[in-house]
């Protein structure tokens, strides 16, 4: 999972890592942690769907 979180996209952008770095010097509140979890779920689902698309495209 860690690879997925920090894996750069084709544009070189790392959304999960950037989100954390933008909040480096502050305490994360409960709502912040919930939001970060949603980011991780979205990245995981995006990765899963892209894998499925790659499988279909390779046939």
C-alpha cells in the first residue's frame, strides 16, 4: 500500500504525499484524518480500475 500512496502519477504528482507535506507543521484533527483516508481509498480504487482497464486493453 505504501508504494501506491507515494507512487507518482504520469504527471509526476503524488497526491497523498503532497497532502501530508502541506500539513507537516500542524496537528491533524479527526476530520483531517477522515479526509486522508478518503484520499487513500480513492487512490486504491483508481489503481484497481486502471489495472482492470489495462487487462481489457491488452486482450
